């Protein structure tokens, strides 16, 4: 069966390459769309509790400096509520949310270097109010930085939603095209060997014996295309990580990073989709011929 599958692939080399490349491009677009969705989800998870900006403190902040910052928060009439997150809780969040699949990285980060923070919700959730209140803490002694979650995060989310749906639509169309190419490739392979198949049926060959090499051929095309798609997704994620690590990127955008475990899950899904597309396309072509 394997030998027959390889013979079929060599006979239809041009169509096989076209099918593989179409599946690869479509699954690459699907993987990039899933990366966008995961990145936006990672970013918005930090703000899901209604926190509109975070005041990160220096890890070595003194008690007097901490008291002054908290006094300023309690005295401000523009702040509705706040929550103090100490180093222990911040360290736990770091381990749970950012690098669950990278223990070698978490081992390099100790609790002492993780900054404590105040999670603050202003009374008026407008961009102007948040900017005024947040900027007042940037010059306070002991404050490391202030990260805002104004309407910019919603703008980013809406923009990525549009991009994701466009990419998903293009990927779905190309994936359908890849399925049709695989179907036609298998149908042409069967047609080229129709006399041989008729003789095999006359001497008692079962349908499964005839079908399996063609199904293996389609599955092989889908899997190779999926492997190429996975490689492109890993490359795109790597390039995105390098861009996030550059000095010109805003701190708030760094939370869009997708960790290795999530990328592996997306790659596994692409591999599964490629196998299904290849096997379904070849099965449809083979069964239609045998039924005829």
C-alpha cells in the first residue's frame, strides 16, 4: 500500500505540489488568525477585573514611599477603588499567567525582582480621566511605571477582530480550494489506473485494499501542507516576539505575547485539520469512483 501511494505521488507530482502548497498557505492563515485571537485574549485577561490602570512600584520601595503612594490613592476623589498586589501575589500571577510552559524561565525570576502594584479603577472610565489620574502617579517616588488600559485596548481588540475574520475567511476559502485540489488529484490518479483497478476488482481485491493507497496519498498531501503551515506559524510568532522585545514597543503591547504551549496547541490543531482535509478529499474521490 505504501509503495502504491508513492507511485501515485510521483505520477501526479505537479498537482500534488499544488495541493500541498494550497493547504500550507490556508493553514498558515488559519494559524495566524488563531495567534491573533490568543494574543488579544492574553492582553485583555489582565484587565478583565475592571482595572483601568496599574501602578507598578519599585521592588525595593521603602515603607515611607509606599505609604505616600497609598495616601495619594486614598486621598484622590477621582479613584473609585483600588487593590494592592504584593510581590508574593505578583510572583504567583507571573508563574500562572505568563510562562506556564517555560519552567526554565520562571526559575530565573525570583520573587524579589517582581514589582508590587496597585490595580486602580477611576470613578469616570473615560480616556481623559484615566490619563489625568494615571499621569499623577508617574513622578511619585518608588513608582516604577504606570500602565494604562484606556480605550486603546478596545481599539486594538476591534482592529484585530477585523483582521482575524479577514484572515480566517481567506484561509477557509483556500482550505476549500486545497480540498478540491486533493480531490481532483486523487480522481485523476484513479482515472489513470482505472483498467488496473477493474482487474483488481475482478480478481477479488476488496474496496478497502483499493481505497487505502489513494486515501494515504491525500492524507500525505494534507499532512505535508500542515507541516509547512505549522513552520510558518512558528516563524511568524518568533518574529512577533522579537518585535515585542524591541525598545520601541509600548509596555502594554508586550502582554500580547503568545507562549510556547499555546503555539504548540495551535500547531497540533493545524496538523489535525490538514490530516482531515487530505483524508476527506481523497475518500470522497475514491468512493465516488467505486460507486460509479
